[in-house]
C-alpha cells in the first residue's frame, strides 16, 4: 500500500514527528528562557506550513478532535488541580472579569469590525465573545519560575478557568443571531436567550457535579490499583463532556470544569494515596502532549500571507482586543478595590500583569472552526483568531517577563529572605552532622573533613550574623515575619504526619479530611493575618483544632449503613482524630528543637510556639486518656490496629527496598508480602510454616 493511501500511517507519523519536535523544543526552551515553550512550538509549526508535509496534513486541526479529545484534557486538569479553598480567594474578581468584563470586551471588539469593515454586529459581537476567552498556559509556567505571588497566579488562572465557560455560552447564545436563525432581538428571543443561558450553564454545573461525585465514589472503592484509578479520571473528563454536549445540550466545558473541581476537592482523599503521585504525573504528561500538539498545529494553520491579505482588519482586531482587555480589567478591578478590605485589594501592578497576560490560545480557534460550513464569515473570523493568537503569543508572552521584573514581582520579600537564611542554616547544620558521620566511618579523610567542616562553619557564622543584623535593625517587623514562618512550618509538618497516617491506611478518609480541613483553615487565617486562637471557645487552642466535627453528609452515610454502630463509630473516629493530633504535635515538638538550636533567632518566639504545641499535646493526651477510661475495649482495639498497620507498612517498605537492591529473591518477597497482606507475619502473629520438600 502506498504511503499516501495509508491515512493511519500518516496520522501516526505526524504525531510522532510533532511530539519529537516538541521534546526537542522543550529542552531548548529550558536554555532559552526568554521565549516560552508554546511560542517556540507555534513558530516551528509556522515553518512547517511552508513545507506542507503530507503527514502533518493528516493531523490538521479539526473541531471534532479538538472538542472531543484535546479540550477535555486541558479543562479537566486545570479544574482538578484547583484548590477550592484557595480559589475562593479570587472567585469574586475572577467571576466579574469572566462575566461583565467579557461582555465589555466583546462589545469593544465588535464596534470597529461593525463600523469600519461592515461585519454584521451580531457576528462581530459573537466573535468578540469568543476571542475574549484567555489562555494562561504560556504565562503560568513563567509565573511559577519567577516566583510571582500565588494570589496573582490564581487570579490569572481563575479568570481563564471561568471565562472558558462564559465565553462558549455567550457564543451559543449569539450564534443564532450571527447565522440569521434568529432575525431580530425581541422580548421573546431575549427571554429565550436568558432561559437558554441558565439551562446551559446551570445544567452543565449539575451534570458535571453529579458525574464528579459518582466517579469519586467509584474510585473510593478501588484500593491502590494505579491503572484503573487513573483511567477512570481520563474517562470522566471525556464522558462528561460528550454526554453534556451531545445528549443533554448543556455546556460540556462547564460540566468538565465542575467534574474536575468535585473530583479534585471532594474526591481527592478518595484516591488511593499510593496512586496520587502517579496520577499527577500522568495528567502532567497528558497536558504536555496535548499542549504540544495543539500549539504546533495552531502555528501550522497560521499562513502569514493570508494575514497580510487581511492586514487592515487583523491589525484593527488586535488593537481593539488590546483596548478591550485594558478597559475590561481596569473598569472591573478598580471599582472592586473600592468595596473590599485592604487584604483583598488587587495591587495596580497585578492589574497590569493580568491585563498583559491575557493571551489567547486553543479555545477561540476550536469554537470558530466549529461554525457551520458555508457560514459566509467563517474564513475571515478564522484568520482573525489566528492573527490574534499569533500576536499574543509572540508579543505578550515574550515581553511579560520583563514587565514582571519591572514591577519587582519576581523579587523575594522580607519573609522569603528570612526563610532562605533559616533554611540554609538548617541545611548547614545537617551537613555538619553528615560530615562528622562520614569522617567517623572513614569515608572521607581527615584533611577533606577539616576543609569541608571549616567551610560549613564559616557559612553558618555568616548566616547567623545576617539574621542578627536584621533582627536588631527591625526587631518587631522581623519577629512578626519569623513567627509566621515558624507557624506555617509547623502546620505543614502536622499536615505531612496526617497524610502519612492516611496513606498507610491507619486513619480513615473522614478523619483525614477533618484534619486536613483544620490545617487548611489555619493556613488560610495565617495568610490573611487573622488570629489562629479561638478566644471565645477555647482560649489556648487553635481554631478548629481541638475536636472532630463530622459533617451532616458523613453522619448521614453512617446512619444509612446498617452494619455500623453509629455511636461506636463516632467514638472510634474521635479517638483516631486525637491520636493523629498527638502524633502531629509530637513531630512538631521534635522539629521545633532544630530552631531552638539556631541561637541567632529570638528565642521568645520559638519558645512561644513550642509552648502552644506542648499545650496542644497535653490536651490531646488528656482527651485520649478520658476516652480510654470511658471506652477501654474500643480504644484498645484501635491501638492494636494502629500497631498492626504500622507494622505492615514497615514490612512492605523493607521488602520493597530489598527488591530494589536485589538483596533477596522475588519468590521470597512475594511470599512475605502475601503473609503481610493476610495479617500473618513475624511481627504480628505466628505465620504458617513454609512447606519444604526433603529429597
């Protein structure tokens, strides 16, 4: 069979070529950090357009592949990684930009197209709605590299997250006017538009939330099967999109976003802990593959000659877009700053970055390509989208780094400075201990040891001197920052302890969820400069930390389970909750001593936090003793279970290490693993004898 006739072979060759080029460009972009990876991909795609190879033609962009394969992946991954607690911090400005801001932007873009180029207003407004959807992929990676404030990253990402939905819904509402299906705007057509908007938007949320919940519950019943759990998330992204778009006529984009939010927040603790890391890696790979293919093929679709043939209208559209973006950003965020508290205000420099960071990507092109065949303005609108996407990628994306540096958003602040020096001291102290150990076991000679230890001690003295100077120059200011750093550090230590217990299966999802929510609440209060102490209810305890509160949904699930004694279950949960708290407190107290050893830090602050955790430790010890006295059988059973699960985890860890290092045979490991799974091992109870044949 000739190569030209084998379309499957062409598609495979095309994908292999694009992904091979993408890998090379990605590595190259690491060296040339001034140009984002997506921009280089787009430019490379434009270069291949002149060669016009048959195997690239075989994988050209089309609405079906973009909508059904690529778009759900990009949308779902974005929603899945959105922490709803953090998302709430920018939800209001993000929603305003994605709704009122989008309408303002669409109107400003439409007017010059209507007045100067005789494009019908309905068509121009529809185009303005579509092209107002932003795509932050190219700038968000840059934000992370430069250490741009987290809230600014959330604002840019959150706006894009929301206007993906509002842009497509506006497109669907205006499509009837643009194509002439709806002849004029009457009260009836306006009312139908409103009803349609509500149905499409709210319906999408409900369908996505339902699918997200159902898949969360399915995944909860699967334990440590990596391939199945990950595959189910990929299925969710595509099934919810197809069902919404093709069968229920609601917004597939909204549905995917809602499903991703539900699974990423409600369902996150239902994913097996051992699978979590692999799942994130898999979705990172899917996004890399999808982004690489889309941006290369966007470049392939951009023909400079076509844009030059329509240069006047393309330049007009670009200028209108830049004006529209600025007006929508400042007209929304400036009034927003007037009605919110000081901690919620959006700084002017952030507005400038949000304005210039409003890149355009795949979604507008997907939507315009999906216009009905034969629609008279489809070709010119496609050209305008490609021209605008090219401009924002080549101009905005390559210059925003300089803008970030100009406003100093990449510079470390006072808190970061203290963190850096303290972290260096902690590392240097550990390095000193390691050097002594290496010298003792004769791995390094005395000369090398003395040379290295002298260098380490010098670095320690220099860092201590810097910290002492800072604390003497601005004692109150730096002490406040130090207290924040130490509190955050301790909270994250607690969080890691709780996750470890959950990952080992020692505490159930309900208990882990309550512990995690408590820590997240503390971190939120810390970020917002709110007190962590609940004066009214518990003078010496942190807010939300001193008791387990089951939500109504958890209680309902327990009530519906006929095999569960509700009272005994709640007692068990409370005991596990306070046991976990105690283990977290103990770990913090161990690690806080490392800071006490840094004699240049104000000891009063370190001791203040240590005293708080001693009080928390005593509170949890007293609570556990009280429960042990009241419910001796239940608590003893839990303690035995703790010991068995910790033992099983240790055995698995040791066996895994032995296998990795090939210390023992695979057969022996398999037998021992099976024994551990059955709860029968040398560290729990007597195991059955090995069957040995004597010859």
